[in-house]
């Protein structure tokens, strides 16, 4: 039984994540005004790995990655790099709240992947909620596509990549401690960026050409990595203190804080149609979480009844 005080700690840390995570997006948007997107992805990995290294050493973790975790860590790092690239490329021109709202279809993607790839039971109500959530995303995408072109679809790339990132994390957590996982993933993501930036520089592709950040842009790049490290550590330990079913609804607070930072820093504020789409996405997501909790509770009660019946038969 999870103690109430630990649950409160988990809730507080999840709220901290929702406040800090949009700072990653704000710093990325500021950095992208003078630095190629690929370099920002590289900087995030390098700074995050550098900040996690002393934590690894203090906690006594080995810097060597277990062989059985190598493939999953590489895949997790690749998904992290792809999701980061897509989101930074989007917020470079789009309002942060608009891009984040589109990316929030990620829980629906996880649900559908679980249904079709893993054969998990997903009822018609949750499938319907997914369809409605995607409809809400279209309401956000439509005006954004008209204003910014195909870049408005980049947050969908973030959603798909981050959904796979979360699914890989579930498997990897069986082999690697969360602290070590963050360090190795960040380092691997940075290493994966190097050949891409080399090819981009050779082919003269602006978004993936290497260019050393200068002046204030170097600071923004560092802040991307710093905010990523602190916010994701807060989320990691929040999940250690409280069940994911308790914390999941709080994640939508991130849209509120993203809207606030977008308005205060860039003067961006969602229009009526975007707010409608955001409302639909949030409502659908909360319904999916509600159904997940009910299904999990029913499964626990069925398991308890089975155990009780077996004990009574002895």
C-alpha cells in the first residue's frame, strides 16, 4: 500500500515536471532562432549526459551499459532524438501550446500500439476516445498547417516517436535503474546525432548542419539540457512515489504552463479553434485514463477473487 505522504510527494514532483518541461520548449524555440535544430538535439544529449555523470558516480552506478540493455537503449535514444528534433523544428515557427497540443495524442498512439502490436484488450469506448482525440488534434493542425505549412505535422512525429520511447522504457526499466537509463540514453542520443550532423554538413542541409552555438544561443542550448535533466528526473521520481494512474491526469497541466510561457515569452496565445481542439484532446485523454483505471481496478478485483476462491478451496 502506497503511503499518503509518498503520493503527495509524487503529485508535487509531477506538478514540478509540468512547470519545468515547457521551459525545454521555450529554450529550444529561443535557441532555434540562431542554431540548427540538429545541434540543439546534440546539445540536449551532451548536457544531460554531463549533468547525470556525477550523479551516476555518486550513486555508485557502473558507467558500463549491460549488454542485454544495449539494443533497447539505442532504440530509446533514437526515439528521444527523433521526438526532440520534430518538436524543436515545430516550435521554431509554431506557438509552443499548439505544437504541444498536437503531440498530446501520444497516449492514444500508445493505446493503439498496445492493441495492434501486443494484442492488449482495448474496448470500443477507448478506441472511440482515441478517434475523438485525433479529431481534436486535427482542429489544432488545420489552422497551423494553413499558417506554417507541413511543419505543423512535425508534432505528430514527436507523438509517434515519444510513444515508442515510452514503450521501450517499460521494457528497459527491468534491466537499468532510472538514473543510469537517463545517462546512457542521453549519451547514446548525442552519439547518434554526430553522424547525422556530419552528413548534413556535407550535404549542406541547414537544419542538420553542425554550427557551434555562439553567445546567448550557447546559453539557451545549455538550458535545454538542464531543463530536460531536472524535469525528467522529477517525473521519474514522481512515478516512484505515486501510481501512474494517479499522476497521468496531472500531465495535462503542462498545456496550461506551456500556454503561459508561450504568452509571456513570445506573445503567443491559442485562438478559439485551437482551444477547442485542446479541450477535445484533454477530455479524450482524461477519459482514456479513467477507463484505464477502471479496467485495472476490475482486473485487480478479479485476481483477488480468484486468490480468495483458491484459498477457500484449500
